[in-house]
C-alpha cells in the first residue's frame, strides 16, 4: 500500500457502484485511481474525496489504475467550498495542471505550486491567485513567455512602453514592430505580467501589487489564456 497527499482533478462514474478519480499527488504526480463501491448508500469514502479538499490517499498501485483503500480530507478548504466563483477557479487551476502535465511523473515544484495556490485561494481573492498560478506554472514547465526582447528587431523592451504580443511566436514585439496579428498590451498590463512571472506571491501581496494587477485582471487573464492555448498545441 502507498500513501500520498493529493487534490482531485476530475472524477467519473464507472461500473455499477464505482468511481474513477484523477488526482494530482505529492509523491506520484498525476494518477488515476478507482474507488470501489463508492456509490453504495453507506459508503463513507465519497465525502472524503470531495474537491477542493487536500486529501491523504491510501491506495494499492496497479499498472493501469490503482485501488483506493482509504482517504481522509486533511483540509476541506471551507471558504472555497462555500464560494461558487472560487470553486470555478479551483476547477480552472486543476484543469490547467491536467492539460499540461504527464501522468505518473512526480514534480516537487508543481506540487508546491498547486498546494500553496489552493491554500492561497482559501484566504485571498481568487483573481490574483489564478493569475499567479498561470504565471508560475508556465515558469515551472519551462514555457514562460519571452518578455525581454522584441522578437522582430531584438531591441530590449522596457516596462514603460506598450507592446504587442505575438501569440504565434510566444513573445512580445515592440511598438514599432506591432502587426495586426499581435494582441496589444498596455504598458501597465505588460508590467503586471512581468511581476506575476518574476515576483514571489508573498512579495506581490506584501507590496500590495495585487491591487493594480486585479484592476487589469481581465486583460492579463486573456493574455495567459491565449498564450497557453497556443502552447498546448506543442505539448
Ligand atoms: Zn521591434
């Protein structure tokens, strides 16, 4: 038997009374496990496996899908559970992780990011937590966008200019090189994206940089969504 901490990414009913769960776990990365008889009326397992809980899972491994023996919610994250917007953000975060991670590949940095992101989601505004997750996630998987030089003329780009984002090439172009194909980013949005990529979450909160970032959260989210959509094609 093996034991690990994990978060539920998704679940689906299988056979008459069983359910298959996909978890992102601390020790084993993304794994699929079966919970036997979980849909029978007296099953106690179901309540322990409700997202967004941090769950201690005990299971028997198998070459395909292991079997869950017991599970215990270590933290049920009540303020996410009670808030429909935060629950949606939880889902978007784990789906993003699911999309761009490989099964059965443990990753300490990714675990640390998801673990602290859910903890932060319970405590802080969901918008800043989601944007921070996207930025740090891209950095960990080695796909952070190039924000330093213009892709076209190679000139250094400074924080105080507006730029274009070329989603096809995954980088920015200076004001002189923008084309109709690129997405316009104001200097403030550009600066916010750089802060999210480079500054630890705690420092962003301590310096109250979350306030200007949240004011532009719509544009910043659009940037990350477009960028990741494009990146996914090469994954
Ligand atoms: Zn240029």
